C-alpha cells in the first residue's frame, strides 16, 4: 500500500496534466463540451476518482463558475456523481468505474425517444413516400442499435466479472 502511495506521489504532474488535456481533447472531438471534458479527464486521472470544486479549479486552473457548469453537465449525463464530504458542506465529484455503462444507458433512453418520434413521423408522412421510407430506415437503424447496445452491455458485464472478479466494485 505504501509503495503504491509513494509511486503515486512520484508522478510527474506535467505528465498527468498532459494526459488530462490530451484525453479531454479526444472527448471534445467526440462531442463533449470542452470544460466538462477537462473536468471528467481530471477526475478519471485522480487516484480516488473524486475531487472537490477547489481541487478541480486549482488543478485545471479554471474558475469556480467553470467547474460548476462542467460538473452540472457531467452529472446530468450520468458521467459523475456528487457526494458530500463527511462532516463538511463541501461536495466532492466522483467518476465511477461504470461511467461508460451509465453514459450508454442514458443514451438508450434518448434513442427510445427518437424511435417514438420517428414512428410518428413515418405515420404522418406516409410509409410509402420517399420521406416516410427514409424515416422508416432511420427508425430501423435505431431499433437495431438499441438491441445491439443492450446485448453488448450484457456481454460487457460478463467480461468485466471474468476479468476483474465479482468482488470488484464498478464504483471504485
């Protein structure tokens, strides 16, 4: 345990910062807003997986307002959670081992809403019209994706348990 802590303390802060900024840039490229991407990457790179607003602001050199907006966004999309520090009014923001699962699960709900809207569109436009056929194909695509994601997530749960064991908490 002490060796692990010593190794963590020996980390090059510049290398950690480079990783955080590089990974955040990849997330931005994939569509995540810049500040939430930076905050998420910083949380992911922390040993505890949890930091306070002040720690995030200091590490990323951003204002409290920027931290607040970023954590609000990340909490809404289920990529982080908020928790109170014991005996304090300060909140800590935590990233979990299952954040990707949570993010995909959240997307499934969005896909179902899109499917409902597309079904209505097919009915409204008429399934035999060019626009109706295009919407029907889009609907079929999202139905396919929804099933594949559900099947994939089940395979992931089995794979994770085989690789990391059943005693491993995804919340660590």
